[in-house]
């Protein structure tokens, strides 16, 4: 970077045109050099734009041309700074989610992992004051140290689990050998107890106003009985339990309403239901193959939602995304099999 004193530009008397232009070029160079490092591609594009404008300033430039060029620079600076702030906030939100997940993981792995939790709490406090990409990168490095503690604790618990399993297997083998040698008949197998019936749900969900699970199951059973060609798709809000645990039940309900309103507005065919928890079901008659139905559902839920809330005296942007699955009901023998498939997807994905 060129270092120059501005004293010679401030001498008494009218400034020379070449000195005035050079002074403006140096100012533009300083703006470009010290711009916040957000996205590398956007930063390079911004610096190139400023350099191009600075290169257009010559001794022959009129006052109007100079003012126009500087106006372009100011707009470019404003746009780039806004983008850099969004990127910094996105990194901070991402690291906050990672911190919450790691804290729960360490606490779950071992109650004695106080060192890891203390380090995470220290990083979280610094994260709240992080204002630049550089701050976030430093904190990301400290998170790596915390991850080492998680991995070590996981390895220790894994080794202990393997030892316990080996001991249990050995004990079972000794018991089986003893039973065979003593002539004792093994106990008779008893069928598993029947599953408890699922509690009835209201025909209309009070939060979203959508028909509930019982209505969805009635339509599925009707379609199977009439041998109709139709499909059932399920949309599930990602990290819903994390959203409720970190931001409160009210924020979770607002996320449900956002997704329900989007699905209801974008759905072109079929009926939308509130299946259970953060899951929505779509039932539609179709003779299209399964992969086509899946692609349609993926496009329907690909939108990323954002909810702004106030937490601990500061504004927090809560991202809301969804995952989905689909199946052709004509290939399934019973309502129970369809419901079990949907519930298994929810149980596997719900975190």
C-alpha cells in the first residue's frame, strides 16, 4: 500500500488539478484496501469496481464526472458493507447452533465433561460480541479444540461400551451352555403385547386450521379401499426440537405457521394435513412415478424461511428449513403400513 503525506495537498492557495485527482485516488484505494473481508469473490469484485472508477478519474475529468464517479463508489461501498454484515451474522448464527449442539452432546456423553462445557460457554460469550469475519474465524478455531474433547469422550465411552457388550455376550453364552447341559427347557416365546391405540386427534388442527391426522388417515384408507392411484408426501421442519428448546415454544409455533402458509399457498393439487408435531402430509391422486412425485415435493419445500426474534436484548435471525419424503400408496397393503412409514420418517429425522 502506498504511504503518502497529505500535507502537500493542503498547502495554501488553489489545489492543482493533478493533486486533487491523486488525493481522490488515494482515498478510494484506502476504502478498497480496508474493506471488511466477507465473501472473497464479492470482495475481489468490489475492489475491482473501485479500482476501475479510480482509474477513470483524470485531470480532464469535470466536476460532474467526479461527483458521478464518487456516487458510484458510495453505492458500491453501501451494498458491499450490507452483504458483509449479513455474512458475518450468518456465521454467528451458524456457530451459535453448533455451540448449542456441542454443549448438549458433551453433557449427554458424560456429566464429568465440565471442562468442555466451560470452554464452550466462554466461546459463546465471545461470539455474542463478534462483529467481523476475523473474530468468527478465531472462534471457529477454538471450537475445534472443544471438538477434540468431544471425540476423546466419545472414544472413551465407545471403548467402555464394547467392553460391557463383550462381557454380556460371554455371560449369555455361559448361561446358554448351562441350560443345554442341565436339560432345562428354555422359556416359551410370548407374542409381544399389542400396541396401545393412538389417541384421537381433532379433525382440525387448532394452530394452523388444517385438517388433522385422523382426517388424513381416513382419506388414505378410502383411497386404498377404492384402489385409487395416489401418493402421500410428508414435509418435516428441520431441527424443530432445537428451535423450540433454544428460542421457545412460541417461536416453534410461528415456524409451523410459516411452513403451513407456504405449503397451502404453493400446493397446486392434493390436500394438506397437519400430520403430527412439525410434520405436514400432502395427499394427492396421481399416476406419475414415485421419483417425479419426490422431485415435485422437494421443489415445494426448498424455500428457506427466516424468522426474526428478540432474545436477551438482541435481534436473532432463526432459519427454518424442511425435509420431505413421498410414497405411492397404491403399492402398500394397508393404512397401518402407510402410517408406520410416515412415523418412521418423522422419528428418524426429528431432532
